[in-house]
C-alpha cells in the first residue's frame, strides 16, 4: 500500500508517495538522494542514520517514512548555508579531529545539534549519556566530545537550516 505524505525537508516542502513499509532512511537515501544519512546497523543501535524530526534526534532506519507526514525533517545536508559555509558543529568536527573515517559523523553531528538545541549548556556527563546511542569505531570519542564542547562553549550555535540538494 502507498500513502501520499507532505513534510518539510531541510526547509523545503516535499510531497511524496511512499510505500507503507519504507523507513525514513530509505526515503531519504534511495528515493530523494540525501546520502549523507548512513545505514550502519539497520536496527536503531548505532546512530549513523540519525536525523532530526521536529527538533528531536531519531534513528531513521527504524522510523517509518509515513510518520514524517506534516513534520519537519532535517538531515546533515540541511546544516550548511547556501554558500557552502558549514554549520558550526560541522566546522568544529573538522577543526577538532572529530571526523576520521566519516561514517558516523553525519549522525553524530545531527544528534549533537539536537542535544545542543534541547540543552545549550549540556554538561560533559549529560553529553556522554545523550550520545550513548551513537557509535564511533575510529576516534575514541575524545575528539568528538571536544568538537561538541567547542561549539557548546561558543556563541555560534544558532544556524538555521537552509541547504537543499538542488541549490
């Protein structure tokens, strides 16, 4: 069975007919071409597929596409400005070594963005707890946490999603 849905994706209205068994990850990657969101485990355990829906970090591999109807979705592609300037979190991950192989980075950055929007003064301990669902096999987490702390401790956290894949 198929369902027509309408939702906001990275600041742009999208209408799409989805099959009822599709995950949001499948819709984003395979149908819409937003390949920044990665599939790691396929069971909601690793966080590589994290996107933001209505301000909350979710695992798109276990979230049904039909459930984004009338919601706002933001992917890693929605963080950079139209001119290509990276979001402060993206830049901080680059500057502070939070990216090594890069596979977990989109999900880690999206989870971090949702965390900082929910609690801009998140403690180091709260940060570790909040990001426990995002697995990285390369960095040992210290560079990731340092990347997030650099943004947390600055005044440049607020950047509106404006990027669209065709612009």
